[in-house]
């Protein structure tokens, strides 16, 4: 009897399980509140499936649907749009990838040689031809050659750069000013501006001569020195206080070479300061060698007296320019200077007599 009871109980349990798993009898898991059901994805046929449309285009089936033509099979159209953008970052990227064909490179190689031709007519014809080329193409050619061109092409282009000033200056200025530009490209831009003698780049070069990137800073200082005109004088006066010794040296040399009496007086305290940098003082003193003797000789005698580290250079300059040598006898030097400033210069004195 007991065995029969257990058999009946087992059959009833199996029937309940089978009924629970039959289709249509879904058991709600305990993790869901009683009465909730999961959302079911609707089933659609291929004809009922939604169709994707272009962003901004009218809905499917509209009569005024406009299908845009596909873009060209190359990226030139995109690069041109980037180059015409108001954003400096986009223009920068366009300049980096601007397409320069092999034929254009060959033409530019020929123009580069023609720009430095001994015949003036050939140079003028080449310059006129380049003016009619696409400036961005010329810029792309110059940057590509300067970055990775063969040595002979770089030398040929370097000689032709002054004739390309009008075409390249705006592009080079933009490259130098764009701080997201690669450091190499910015240094090349500074070099080209200096090599071309671009006077309208003087202020920008002076600004970036104070860059935290000391390599770029020196490139800008070198470019200012390459321009080498009186228009750079305000920048040189400021650069006399630069934190980089190299920049100060070049500033002292440029001030001495370009400046007049007011610059002479500006450099005088730097030269006589026994605590200042000797290299800066040496550059300044040598650069003042072309000034009139009435200005130069008193300074040299003062150097003999006040700056012992600079005395050898001052003595050599007195021997070279004045033709006299009293060694380290300051009394003799002062007497000689008094006679020079108040009367005709005395005849040269043989050293040791």
C-alpha cells in the first residue's frame, strides 16, 4: 500500500513539471514581480523593416528626395575644402597633405634653378611663372623638400627662397604661429622667413624668439639675424635680456653691427660689467669695432682698466685699430688716449720701446 502511494505521488509530480514547461505556460521568475512580463521584440517581415536614410534627407517615399552625387574617387576635394576653412587646425592639416604631383615637383625643380640663373631675363621669367602657380602647391613643395628632400634639391631650393618671398611668406607665418604645428615645420618656417628676408615677419619672429622651445627660439633668432636690417633693432634690444646665452650673444652682435651712438651707450655697461657673461661681452665688443675711433678707443681703454677678463680682447683690438701697444701700463694708455682725443694721433709705437 505504501509502495503504491509513492508511485502515484511520483507520477503526479512528473505531470506537473511537463505541464509547466509546455508552450503557453510561462513561469514568472522570482526576480520579477508577479504580473510583469518581459518585452517581446516585434517580428517584422522584410517588406515591413525600416529603411535607413541619409541624415537630413526627407523620409522615404517623399517626392522631393534629393540624392547627392558621390564625391570624387580621391581626397583632393576634401583637402581643398580644408585649406579654405576658417579653422587654423584644418588649414594646417591641409598644408601637410596637400597633393604635390611628380610633374609639379619636376617643374619646381626647374624653376628653382632658373630663379638663380646668371641671366636676369631667365630669372625674371621664372619668377613670373611661379607667380601664376597655385601658392599652396608651391608651399607644399617647399615644405616637402625641406623636410625630406635630397641634399642637392635642398641646396637649390635654399638659393631660390629669396625669390619666393611674396608667395611663401603668408604660409610660413601661419605655420610658425600655429602652435599645434609640428616643431620641425615651425623651425623650417622660421628659417625660410629669415632666408627670404621677410620684413613683415620681424615682429612674429621676435615674439617666438621667447618660446619655451629653445630650438624654435634659436631658429627665430637666427632668422632675425639673417634678415639683418635696422627694422630688427627693437627685437635685438629686447633680446639682450634673453635667458638663453645663445640668444644674448647674437643680440649683442647684431646691436653692435646695426646700432648707432644710442646702441653704443646701451652696450657699454654690459661690456664693462665684470660680472656679466664673457661670451656676450666679447660679441658686443667685437661688433663695435666698426665705430669711429673717438667712440671706440675710450671704451677699449676703459675695458683695460675695469674688466680684467676682457682685457686680452681689448688689447688686441687696440693693436689692430690704433697701432699702439703699452701692454698693461694704464698710465701710458690714459696719456695716449688724452693726446689722441685732444690733438692729432701720435705715430705708431713699436712694442717694447
